[in-house]
C-alpha cells in the first residue's frame, strides 16, 4: 500500500494513535512526526519508509478477518435431502439458505427463492434437483474487504482452515458486525 505524506495524520488518527505512539512504533522521534504532519519538514526516504511501514502494519492488525465475521455453526443439507426437509430445516433455524455438503465437500447451495422457483415450476423433489453452484470458500484470514465484495455476488461464503469447513458468513453476519446496535 502506498501513502502520501499528507495522509500520516489522517491514518494515525483513524488508528487512534498519538504522535508519540507512532514515533515509538516507527523508531523515529515524536518531533519528526509533528514536523511532517505540519508540513514543516520533508523527511528522508528511510524515515518515511519506517513511518509508513509502522502504519501499514497497524492497519493490517486492525483489519477484521473472516474468522471474526463467521458463524461457526454450519447448518447444511446433503444433496439427497428431500426439498420438504430442507424447507423444515430453514424454518426451524430461521435462515433463508443452506450450503449443500456431501461428506465433507461443499457441492452447492439451496435457498428459499431457489426452492420457491422449483416448486412453482414443479421441478425436482430432492435438493440435488434444484441446488445452485457452490458458494466460494475463503480462508479464515481473508479480509472483510474481500468477504464484502464476494457477498455482492453470492448469498453466503464458507470459511475454511486447513481444508476443513469451520464456518459461514452471510450478508446478515456482515451487517451485524458493521452496525452493532
């Protein structure tokens, strides 16, 4: 990530840091930070690089990851599940979609709207007959930025660790994290 000198104050404040805290992390003096922020000095490349490296590291640490957004309880169905049973599972759990998992492999997605469409068109009696393609799987360390972009195109995302599914994220989970009441 590249920064401009004028951004130092804005980023530092966004991270809730004092000039002294930033100076300590970057290994420079507080007066240097003050002079840079006030535009009184043009620092050396080496000092600037240290300051931006410290800011960048802090921003990465603060970034919300998929693991913090996910629901760790995965409610799913198998592809051979009768549609009626999938509907019952969604109603009971008060959710509108289910990942379809056979064995330990994600094979598709079924939702209220997919089932409704299938019922209206009298298409199929099992989940495998109506399911959509599988939603994406991301690592537990995937950033919220990537997760939110994927959720623009998919109703849910599954989270994995070491090739094992450990959770899922829906738009509702993301909204809950962004807008804590």
